[in-house]
């Protein structure tokens, strides 16, 4: 590899000095404290990492092992680079090195949530297959997928097993119910079904009802009431189809909500039931 010229060496030294001078207590660069010129230098430095990925495994691995890397990269930045190496078969060694670096410096739960936010189901699948994922982490990712309407991710998380990929259908359904109804530290149900209803995610609500042994959250008819109040016709339809309604509760409330808001399609559905 050709040696760097004097100008490049000087520039790189300045970049590194900028990084350490402006790092905050968490080891990240505070860009607000940088001048416009220094910000450009920092961005160029990050670009060099991308170029290193393209330049070959040896160079990239060297950068991955560098202590200065963490000073400019958050877990989200790491995941971006991880995705780039994951999709390149010729950089398998770089991918494995970066995973080791990630898990050495960050909690697995933070890494998985970052992967989820990047909507990378294939990369998420790799971690679920190779790591021991606890139920609380799975529940958090499923909750995020429901909130943001990431159907494929939600389907994968509740259908995958933690260590064995050959569980029976009945075991998968039982595990799904455990994830959906996992209590949080305040002993309140993290009910992803309700989140899906509130977010008007028809496909996800349908998938949950198809795969769950117990109809989720029929108590007090929250789901049907909410869907009627906000005019979610498809959600009302699927809730009625799967009888996800508590007959002992006030059955007139959903109708009154739809009537007050003149949701004629919902009124017709309720009357035909």
C-alpha cells in the first residue's frame, strides 16, 4: 500500500486531535462543539472508514480494533458498518471482527434494538440464531416492531425460537403468548396486540389473532372501543371476525362511538354482528 503523503498525515493527525478534544463523557464526539471546518474533517474521517471497508478486510479490521473508533461511533454507526460487511460475502472476517467489537463495547440489547431500528430482519435473524436472546429483549423488539408497523420483523420475532430453530408450531404459539404478555418492571402488561390496534396495523392484528391461542386483551373491550372511536374499519372487522369482544362488557359503547362520529361502515359492521 502506498504511503500517505505529508498533507494527508497532517490532516489525519488533526482529525484525531479533534476527536479527543471534543469527546464528551460518554466517549462520543459532540458535534455542537466543533467548528464548521472541524465538522467537515470529522465527516471525512468517517468516510475513510467506509473506504476502508471497500479497500479490503485487513485495513478494515485494523480500524475496527483501533481505540479511537469508539470515540466517534455510536452503536447505530457500528450497526451501519455491520450491515455493509454482512451483505458482502467476501468480508466475512470483517463482519465477525465487528461483531466481537460490538458485543465487547455495547449491551446485546442495545445492538439488537439498533438493528431493529434499521429494519434489518436478516441481520436480526443472525443474532437470534447465534446469541442467547432473553425474553425481555425479544419483547422490547416486538413492541417496537408493532409500534412502527414493521410486520416482517414482528412476524419473525414471535415465530423464532431462542436457541432451537425446529420448535413445533404449538411451542411457537406458546412462546408468542409469553412474549406478548411479558410484564414489565411495574407488573403492567406489555400488550403488543393493543399497540397494533392503536397504530391501526391491520396485517399485524390479523397475524396475532391467527397465531395466538388466547384472544388478547378482550377484557373491557378496549380494542373494539378504540377502533370504533377512531374509525378503524378493517380493525373492527377483524376483531368481530375473531370474536375478540367481551360479551359481558357494555356492548353499546362501541356503537355509540361510531354513531357520534358518523362512521357508517363501522355501524353496519356492528349491526350485522
